[in-house]
C-alpha cells in the first residue's frame, strides 16, 4: 500500500480551463492534486483510495455532484468535501451542507479563498478525528457493560484494554457491588479467547467440601452422592477464562492445589488418578484487602503473588464523580420499560441526593433503589417522596434553601460542606437565570453563555472541576475538554 506524506486533493471539474486554473492555484501548496472530469471517474477514484480532500463541482456531465456527496456519506469515506459551483442557490448550499459538505465555494473564487478553505477544512477534519479518538479511547461513556465517564473509570478501561490480549492473570479488587464480574467478563470479551467459555465460580458461595469438585470435577463414586462422573470448571473453561470470585474465601488446603494447578496447568479430578491438562486464563477477584488476608494467614502468600500479575482496582461509586447519574438513568429507563411505567428522569432534589449519598452498596444498590421506586410508583419524574430507605431519611436531612434568601440555613453557625455545595448550586442557578435576559438586545450567543456558566461554577467550587461538574450535572471530562478548547482560542 502506498504511503502518502502530503494531503491528496481530488478535483472533480468538467470545465477543463477552470480545472487548470484551480490546479495552478494549488501548485505551490503542500497538496498532491488529481483531476477528473466526470462523476464516474470520481467514484472510481474514491473506491481506489479516498483522498483527504474532494473539490466537487455539482454540475457534472454524467451526474449531479450531490450524488457523489451522498456516496461519501453513505460509506463514511474519510474525505473532506468542498462543493464548488456557479449555482448560487441557497437551497443547494443548504442541501450540500446537510449531506456532509465541509464548505461551499461559489464560482468564481480567488486562489487565496481556495487555499484558505482547504486549509480550514483539513484542520476541522483533523480536530474532528482527535475528538472521535478521544471519545472512543479516552472519554468513553460506556464500556463492555460499564456505564460511566469518570476519570477513575477511564483508567480501568485502559487497563482492561491493555491486559485483555495477554494470558496474564488479572487480580480484581473493589468493594461489593462495584462490578468485579463485569470487569472479568470485559477482560474475557476483549481477549482472543472471547469465542471460548467464560466460567465463573463464587468461592464464597459454595461449601468448602464441594469446592474442589466444583473446580476440578469428580469421578463416579468419589464421595457419597457422586453417582456419575462430572466435569469441573477447569475443564469447562478449556481455551477460555476461569473467573474465581471472592478468591480470599477459598480454603487453605484447596489454595495449595489451586497454586499447583496454576503453575503446571494440570489437575486431577476428585477421586481420579489421571492427570489432565488445560489451557485457560485465570481472573480472580475479592472485596477484601488481599495483603491483610496474607498477613493474617488466611491466604497463601505464594498464591497471591502468582495471581497478582495485573491488578485492577474498581473505585467505589462515591469516588466516580457524577457517574451515579448516568447509572441511575440507565436503570430508570430499563426498569420503566420492563414495568410499563412512565418514568423519564430524576427530580432536581433527587439528583442532588444521588450525587451526595455515599452508596455503600455501590452500583448494585443503585440498581435495587431504582427497581424499588419503579415498581412501587409511577409518573414522569422521581421525586423525594418516592425514595426508599435509607435514602428517604438522607433526603429529609439534606440541606434546604431558606425561602427568603435562597441560601442554606446556617442558624449563625459556620456552613457545612453540604451547605457550601448548596450555595454553589444556588449561585449557578442565579447565573443561569441571568443568562436568559428580558430584552432581545441582551441575548448572547449560546456558546458564550455556556462558558460564563461553567467558568463561574468552577470559580465558586474553588477551581475544583469534578465538584463543579457534579453540581452542573455533567462529567468532569466534559468540563476539562471545554476548558482545553477555550485555551486554544
């Protein structure tokens, strides 16, 4: 495949003198220009090797140039299309822009206008690609069953991306309900083993005397009740992934056998004498501190270091910025559809409660709370009266604004952190109110208004961007991205 060092420009123009003029305009520019005179030749050129820029005349002898523009859009070709035409119709220009044209040049135009238009279009295209890459690889809102765009979760996503292609053992830690099994499945599904089995065992949910059989299987008559031979998880996971959840709950004797299994890749069924070998990838998880378990003598140190190759720590929901709102909305939409209810959103006061509540049960608790609300209530909006325990009590104690001042009540005492946050929210609301003027002459551009609100909110939060993002109901990465864009202006 040919590697191009300069942007390629495909000029589609049936009037030869004009084509020569445009080529002369670009002769000293850093572009490789190719000219075709018909729509058919243009389509062939696009199929062979799409250029970076297409200068497209709309009035072609064999087709309308808009058909070529539609083709570029339909096949998502990585081209910047600049329409050139002598037809000054506004409707034509609007249609071309709707179909994806980057700009519109009306004949005749100067060399300066042409070169500037190409340069600007290429720069916009470059920035668009950067944003797409950022959203795909850096600012992901969802990932392999996870919901959330917080910086803490972006780091988790990147570790999974890096670890998945290897065979290295992954050791997942995190509080109950943070998504450890989702992480294990993500590692499996992003790996070359995704088409083979993913087998999960909860080491804390199976009786100790049955755990060995569950992992390695047993032969007929190995123990009372073993009426037939049974394949264990190790055999079922052949070629795939074996996930050992709550690994720190495993009996010490079985830990020794598991260590041998991991080191050699071989095992024996309970009651059997044949040594079997398998090719599996190990992923394990615990909601305990494994080093504390090692220090207490409840978990083998050599097993820990054998398993602890690629650690992944899942942050609790209270450390994930405003992810709780995205998660809550996801479950609200899902449960409302399942139950045939009308719910669409959280009321503002409920949003504030969700953002400040510590969520000791993490994502699983959010799921249960939303299921409870949807099953027992109905309406377009979830209000504070619908919150189940313990959120109902938390909501009753949540700081309220004084009717006269709009500020949290202090009773002469120093404001608490909750009261300060409430003041921030009130300040942002006031700023928003100021951005919707009474007089038409006072109307400001939406982009300018948004910037004023965001910068004011960040200032009120002591330049704490995640805190400001939470009060504004957006992700912190959104504010970081917008500020970076302003800095480049």
